[in-house]
């Protein structure tokens, strides 16, 4: 190695240079094989693809997130008209809020929901619990009569008796429905379907069993109290 600072080329006699040359002769570097070169090339390509994919998937800071659509607006006048119609038809409905045109949409909607809740949970012979119990009793009666009755039970008229004594079952049914949060509100469509279903079951049972027909007839007869029993 010659330069302007070393015109005689004595730099090769430097101890560090001599030691490095000795180490190179004793431990010659191994040239990488063709397979190692191909492996390194594949790894480099894979890393390049991963980096490019991550760059494409990264969201741009300039693009704003998609905004959620606003909730549908409720017509104040329509809600107030419904409340007025309900109260005109059922004057005994309770109030939770004294709503007017100046009330907020949330207050009007809450009052309408309270009215519908009262209408959907008011007592009667055709609520969900009573209809399910009546249908179950009719099913047990028919199953034991026509299909399987290992105990030899005579359950003809079980559904009719359950319907006649529904006043005794109703408090328990209401308690179960409140406990399990079932049937808190029943839409008028479902109440109409339940009323029709209960009527169909009653007529079918009466047509198939004369005893049931007589029981239904006596159940629907008007009771004439005897004279002198007005104060009882």
C-alpha cells in the first residue's frame, strides 16, 4: 500500500496489518453457496411484500371516519294524536307525564310507551299466560285421552275447568311473567291472535265433547240472583 505519506510502501510492515493478514490466511472466509443466496433473496422479497402490504392497509390520517346515520326523527304531532286517541277510547288510563306540544320528543314517546304498556298488560281472559295455560290443559286432556295414559286418568273437561277457574291461576301467572320478564308488553296484533286461538280451541273442544259443550254453555249463561240477595 503506497501513498504520498508512505513512498517506500512500508505500511505493509505495520504490526496491525501483519496480524490481520495472518488471521485472513488462517481463517479464510467461506463464500456463500447458491442455495444460501437464493434463500436470502426470497427472504428479502417476502419482507418487501409485507412492508408494502402494511403501507397499503394503514389508514390515511386525512380520511375522516364514516359518520353514523342520525336516528329517524319522530313526528311530535303524530305521537300526540295517538295519545289523545288512546285516552279518548280508554279514559281510565294512568298518566306518567303531562305532555303537551311544548314537551320534548322523549317525554312524549315515554308517555306513549306507558300507555301501550298498560294496554298490553291489563288483565283479561286472553292474555299470554292464561292462553298458554288453557292450551296446555287442552293438550294434556287430548294426549291422555287419545295417545298415552299409563295411569288411567280421566281428564275430559280439564281445559274447560282450567278456563273456568282462571281467576285462581291468574295471580300466579302474572307473578311468573313479571319474575321472568315475559309478556311485559303484548302488541294488539298478538292479543288478537291469542283471543282467536283461545276461541278456536274452546269451540273445537265443545264440538268434540258434549260435556265440554254443556260446561261452556253454563259458563256463559247469565246468573240471575234470587230475590232478597241484592245486598249479599
